[in-house]
C-alpha cells in the first residue's frame, strides 16, 4: 500500500524514507553507515546499495570521518530533506486510511499511548 502510493506520487520507495529520517535525526554531522544499518535493521549489502542509489539521486552525501580516516559518514542533503518532507503526507495518508480509519477514537488513543512506550 505505502509503496504503491509513493510510486503513484512519483516518490522514492519507503526504505528511502526510513533512511532519510534517520539521517535527519543524526544531524549535519552525519552518521556512520554501521550505525545507520543497525537503526534500519538492514544487511550491509542492502544498506550499501541503498546509500549508493540515494547518493546518485542527490539525497545523501558521504563525508570523511574525522576520527577514522578509513571510514566515512553519511548525511542527508537539502534535497534529501525536501524529498522526505514530500514523502510524509503520502505515507501518513496510507497509515491513517489503513489503521486509524478503522479504529474507534478510544482505540486510536490507546494505540497512540502504546506506541509512545516504544523507545526510539
């Protein structure tokens, strides 16, 4: 559902949204790919391919890692932040239509409280 809604809106796949969100949370300093992999629960090869595609699209950039000259950091670009911002309303609408739209108001509140207990 979300994938097709994003595709119909001419936006990148959902995995890109998740990666862009985590990169935004990391801030301008960026994040090491290993840390990003752990947050996204992706195997190394899948993350490498994802980052390559996102960098080619101009949504991310790689930086030298000051504490490890062999490593690098990844951060989102302005275009990446804009893309994630445009993806959210499409993603949110699907969530609302598929989940919240099928719950009573009290159930929505209970679900929000339960989800709020999950640490980031």
